[in-house]
């Protein structure tokens, strides 16, 4: 895949928003035929966050976005591009991106919603926003990834229910002088129905020409073996391709922010990429799989721990949605600023 030879673009700040409600494995097991010990052994996940019924994805997205702007010292009127990624919005229409812009007082015609990229959204969203910033006189983009995974999993299905949590992440991207910023990227896709979720009109509708069985529930379906195989195959290779194109070795990378499908898988991908554990932060153990937001939770942790400072190389990688995958390599021209997150016990680096 190509080097980034357009105007330099780099993340300036990263922020998270989390629901207050903590859901333990023990609570899930009240409706699941399994045990807390089995869940943690298989996934490395101990707990996750769920929105309450009266809380919205929009609320979470706005909170993350406002914190990212504040951390970067950017005002709403300075935002030129808004990109919002969410596969589980409160409404199909109106647009989540437009709703967020209206709530925050952002006035730009360049608003884009990514709705079907799921866990790959952070990679594709940041790449797309960086591309849109190439228009002359545009300087700043806001990328927000928000999900309500708890709303699309069957409470009785241990294959999916144990993984997903709710969260939002936001990044402020800015054009930057000099040659630092986004160095390279790798994007790819391969069709699979191993991850699927029906729209309301498709439920119980027989389509003779379809090769996929007729959906009977609105919940997400995952073939765990296929998902695991694809993630372990595609993500390390994508990371390697992007690094090679950038002319950067694994040893030169300060940190890898990869999709948090589950804690055990993140650690395995790190090993396959050739990185030691301390450079591959894990957030899935306490947040679960937060889908679109998940690489941003890891990016936030890198920044919080002092692994995303001026001159550092950081890499973001993700896969999802049956299947899109991609990686981005950045050399940071300035420290990446991490907004405070209540309830996450990660000390700020000195």
C-alpha cells in the first residue's frame, strides 16, 4: 500500500466517554449458560460498560467529542470535517453526524457517517478524514467512533454477549507542518458472512437468491472460529505492510493501538507482530470489545502512559464487519494529548 505523500495530518488529541454502569462476568452469567471463570479464561475479559436504557449513543459521542476538542484547545467553529462512525446508532435517520454537529454547534458542510465498518471504523475513519482535509484551507477534523454493543447482542447468547461493551472515542486531526504525521497506511477487505446483523426489514424475509440463511433475530451473529482466524491472519500482516511502506521497523514503534476484540487476541496479535507486551495496550479486559471505539481506547492508553509523544511512531490497526481491515502509521509531530476519563485507573505518565 502507498506512502502518505499528501499534506501531513496527525492526531492532536484523543478522548473517551464511558457509561457509568459496570457489567461483570458474574452479572452476565445470570442469563448465560456459562461461568465468570470460563469467560475470563477464554477471552481475558472481566467486565465491560453498558449504557442504561435512557442513555443514548449520541450522548456518549458528544461527551467524547467535547473532551477531545477541549484537550486539543480547539473550538467547535474551527472544525472543518466531522466523521462519525457507528454501527449501532440510536436512529438510522437522522444522521448521527449531523445530530452531533447540531448539539455541539459545529458549522461545516463536510459531515460523513460510516455505518457499516463496525470494528474497522477507526482505521477507515481516520484515513477518510485525513483525505478530506486535503482540500485547500481545511485544517481540522473531528473523528468520533461510538457504539452500543450491548444493544445488538442476545442476552442469552454466550458467543456474542460476553464480548461487547459500550463506549465512544474521539480524535482531533490537524494538518501539521513538516514531514511528520501520517506516514503510510494499509487497507484491505475480504467478503465473509461470518459476522452479520440484519436490518429490521430483512428479518424473516425469505430471499431465494441469498446464500446466507434467513435472519430470525435482530441480534449480531458471529462465527467465532472464522473471526479469530481472520483477525490473526489479517491484522499482523496489515501492520507489517504499513510499517514496511513507511520504512519503519517494529522496534522503532512506541506503541500499537489495535482493535480490542478480546484481551487474549490482542496479546496474541502483538506477539505475532513482533512487539513486546508493554507496547500493545489492552483495554478489552475491563471494557470488552467496544467495536468502532476500541482502537481509540488503546490509543488513549498509549497517550496516557507516555508512549505517544513528539517524535514517537504509533500504529493503529483494526478489523471488522466481515471483513474490512487496515493499519495507519504515524510519526507524531507533537505529544498526543489524552483527556481525563473518570473511572479508568491508568496513571498519567510524568
